[in-house]
C-alpha cells in the first residue's frame, strides 16, 4: 500500500498502480527466497516506486521511467539466493559481479604500500625482530611514572583505582578545528566548542600509550602470519579488511575488539578480546566497547583465529593500520592503507579521517556518537575506498 505524499505531483492511484506492477515482478524474481524473506518483494517494490517518484518531474516522466524499469525487471531471471537481490539500479547479475570482483582483485597489488611508506607511518617492520633493547622493560608498569595520553601530565600507574582516580584527569576528547565566529576564524575543540586555552570538558582516569615499537615488542612480542600453504589444504584470503579497537590497561593500549571482513564485505571475524593486563578504561567513546563480558579470546587466541583467514601473502586493508598492527602485535608488509591512498593535502603528519573519506569519496555517512563507532562499518568502508581508488585510477 502506497502512502500519500503531500509534496508529490503524481496522483496516488497512478503510484499505486505502478507499485502493484513492480510488486508482481519482484514477487516473480524473488520466488526462490520468499520463504526466507517473505516481505522482500513488498519492500523492494515500495523502494523502487519511491525512487521513480523522486526522479520524475511530472506524471508523464513518472510513467515513462516506470515502464522502462518494468521492462528491465521483466528480463531479470529469478534470483539464485539472498545475495542475488536488489532494486533496479542496484542489482547486478552474478556474471557482472564476478567480473567486477576479478577486476578489483587483479588491481589491488598496485595499491600495496612500499616499505618506505610503511616506515614513514610508523609501522612495525621485520627489522624489529633484530632490534636490541637498551634496557629491560616489565610487561606492566604499575608503580612507574607515565605521561597521560590525554592531559599530558605525569602520574603513577595503578592497577586499583579509587573513585578519585577515576576522575583525576581533565581533558578534551576531540581535537581542535577552525571555525568562523563573529566573522573571525577561531581554533576550538570539536568536543565542546571551547577555545584553545580552556580546561578540559571531560573527566576520567589517567591513561598512557606506549609508542616505542621496541618496548612493545619486549613487553608482548610481535609475530608474523603463517606462510601460504602450498598444499592447498588451507585456503586463506587474497585480501581482508580489518579494524581493531583498543582500550587502556596498566601496560598501555591493548586490543579489545577485532573485526575482519573479506573482499565482498562479508564478516569473517567480529570478536571481543581480553587484554593481558588490568583494564583502566575501555575508551568507549572511540572503541564502542562498553563491556568485555562474553569475550572468548585473548591476544594469542584471536590471532590464531585471524590466521585461519590471513597468511603472509594476504593483503590487509585498513585506515591507519600501523595502530592495528601494534595492537595485534603483527608484522605484516602486504598492506593497503587508505591514509596513503587518500593523502591529506597538507601532507603528513596530517591525515584525512575515515569519516571524512567515507563522506567525500563513497558518499556514505559514518554515524558520530558518544557510544563509539561501528568497527564492522569501518572495515567495510575501507573496501569501498579501495574500490573507488582503483576505479579512479583507471579513468
């Protein structure tokens, strides 16, 4: 049933007639899956009609466009499964999809970052395994003096925090931005709009982040993915995209969630991870992780799961992946980093945000909320950005 639209220039009875005909075609196309998705024909007929309505300028244009689309739908074969669906303009036949995917996979090797690019971004590289530390570091730093990653003040690392400790740090969670106020350009914090010299707008515990790759390696050693199995008994992926979420512990930042998708954005992994040390802050605003209840894996366990899909020849795609590699304690040089594909116009150390690239390149909007972002969405967006990069390079 088509609902009235007061802004529509198309009579309701004309719209309903077209919607009915669209429904009949979608019902035929989706017959093999109607038992699984009984409402899909109705939903797609409504979406298709709305697209026609929004495109047409008048009744004549509406009818002409509707007839064109109905003609294409009549030629469409019955679907082969739930993945073989979509309204006209979105759907592609499986042969076309396979050709598009083959073309995509055949071009990704050209997008892999060079060792020099990885070094410039601070990636852990194979020479890390030969590095000799100047001194020995304990895994945890309880009792040590550290510099807070948020307010930059020095503090003593504790594994048991009092109520006062949980609010001892005052900081701004978001970076600064330039805005126009009263005809003048001003630098303000994006989290609260306060000026550069303002006190923080958020309270929390002091936390720290270890930046030295050598120290990270000594505390929890880096590893490499397994070599490709030439016997063919284990088939791993040519490409995956991943996103790691980190929380603050008594040993710095540690992995608390790993999300991995394949080249078609199908979910391979999306698991919470138990850190090796005492949690101080889950960093929910950015990680989206509110609790680790139900986590089944530690770092070693989640890497073993990852290596069911990834080997040394797998290309890993992501945004600012040096942080993810450090969280995973993984040395991997077959990387496509969207920071490199879409460099900031001012050059490094400036970077385009994933949210900004999603909007400007793929026309997709990543939700910005205090509950954190969706790591599955982030990983999928990186696949979209890589596809768009390849398309643009071929034009």
